[in-house]
C-alpha cells in the first residue's frame, strides 16, 4: 500500500508541474518573450492546452466571467495541493 501512496503523490506532483509550466508559458507568450509563430512553441502550447482543458473546462463553467482573467489554473493548483494534504494526512491508512 505504500507504493500506492507514493504513486498518488507522484501523479499529483506531475500534474502540479504541468499546470505551473502552462501558467509560466502563458505569461511568456502574453509578454512577448515566446512567439506562437515558432513551430515548437506552438506545438508545446497546443499540447499543454489540450492536456489541461479537461481539467480547466469544468472549473471555467463553475466560475463567473472575470473579464479576461482566468482563475481556472489557480483553482486547479489549489485543488491539487488540497488533495496532496489530504493524502499525506491520511498516510496511515495506506500503511
């Protein structure tokens, strides 16, 4: 059961890393550091967006319109941190 505990924490860490990478990349694109006309940047951006849309979509439907401000990544990160905390606090159930 300890391996299941470690696998769950690893998956949460990977999801957090992907969301943070998507957030940073969106900032770099918006500030003009990265250009979507470059094929590698465009492919990476499209891949991350398609990967995270099933997570962001239900959150965006739940949140009210914020005038261009997307809070879905923040809610997703907070949910992942909450899941990690719950799993760590209940670690004895895995042992």
